[in-house]
C-alpha cells in the first residue's frame, strides 16, 4: 500500500525516479570536475565516481522493489573519444529493465537513455561472489532502445560498437537488482589505468547493501 502511494506521489510530481537519478548524477559529476580542475587528485575522482555508481545502484534497487520490476546493470567498454592523451578504452554502465516477455531492454527517461561513462583513465574490474574469475567486460553493443516503464515512449536505435556475433546474443545484465530486494553479490574495483595501485572498491551483498571501500575512511553503506 505504501509502495503504491509513493509511486503515485512520484508520478503526480511529473518526474520519474530515473529522471531524478540523471539530475543527481549530473550534479555529482559537475562537482567532481570542478574539484579536479582546481587541483583535485585522481584518488578523489575515483572516490567520487565510485560513490555515484553506488548511490545510483542503491536508488535503482529501491525502485525495483517499489515498481515490482526486475532491473539490471550493463557494464561495458568502448574506445575513448577524447584527446586527453590517455588513448585508452573508456568504461561505462547503463540501466536495463526486464519486460513481461522476460527480455532485457534499455531503460530510458524523457531526457534520454540512462547511460553513463566513467571518466577517461578509469578502468573497471568486476567479480561476482562465488566466481573465481573476473567478469569479462564486453564492448558496448548495439541495442534497439524500448519504451521504459516510466515513459512508455517509442524507442530509438542506439549506435554502439561490437561484433556481429555479439549483436546476435541477447543483452544480459552483469548485475541484477531484483524486486525481492536481492541483488547480485559483487565486488567492483575502479582504478587509475596509469597507476593501478590507486583504486576504490564497491561491494554489494545479496541483501542489497552496497558499500564503498577506500581503506582511508570508514566504509560508506547505502
């Protein structure tokens, strides 16, 4: 009953949770860039982007419960499109929702697709609990964006990279955020590609608790 009431309140205000998420991430990125430009260091940038990912994941996990919808996170890599001297791949993530047919679709808001890139020079390592091997992070794939659970708008085609064989495989999330409140237990490390020892770890357990671990301060739990 409370969940339905909260959903009606969000709808009445005219903003979806995903749209609010986009705004919060843009604001967070703005503060991160401002700090970086006035002398912030790589450690701060790693911590800032780790917090953004952890906070947004926790927010989406709550939405999965409220909307009784299965959500997922697609983590990908793509060639860096910049001239900052890194000449490395850039990592990113985007939100997926599972439709009634059981297929995964790209989530979207009226402001566009829910798709975010980590800053150039930040690399990603992902491990799932119970697996002895790292999760292979694939090239970003071409997917026809479907209407989201919020907007019910006609989707548009995203121009993404990947092989023809990869394109034929169904899109599956690296992490699951279930309507039951459970999530994939994972450990994700963000690190400086040029100084791998400079890193921040994000951990999530099956009960939906997500923490940012730095080794420099108390763990932050969402």
